C-alpha cells in the first residue's frame, strides 16, 4: 500500500484524483488533461510502481514507465507535461503551408 507520506506528495492543485485505492492511484493532470494510473507492485524485498497513461479520459491506457516511489512517478508525469505543453506550443508557432489546389494552379 502507498504510505500516507507518499499520498501527501500528490499536489491537489496540479492533479485531480480520479480514484485512490491501497495500491493504485488514478490521477488527471490539470495542465494537460492526461490521465495517469500508478500501480504499486510490492515484492518480498522491494517496491516498484508501474505508470500507465492515456491522453483522453475514457480511452485505453498504455504503459508509460515505472518508478521506485510515488513521488518519483509524479516527477516523471510533470516532466511529461512540460514536454507535451512545449510540443503543442511549438506546433502552434510553425507557419502553416498553403498548398495550391489543382484548380488554383490552373487559374495562375
């Protein structure tokens, strides 16, 4: 189970908690809207977390990575959000190419 200290690392301003169970937490980033499911796997001698991700709530999750602790997973998610928001910003800055249609080329 996640410890209370680990759960306290979830910033309620940055994340909305969708579901919280003893060994799993599902979050939504308030910055990107992406959803994250973090599953705690406990073995006899160590703990590890699996991170699953989806871009839209209600669509299937895919494996995104893993981390040793919940706070480490949260840092990975923030890093992904920074990348994603920078990518979207870069896409908006690119000039749009205007392609001539066949009809426009005939009239030129």
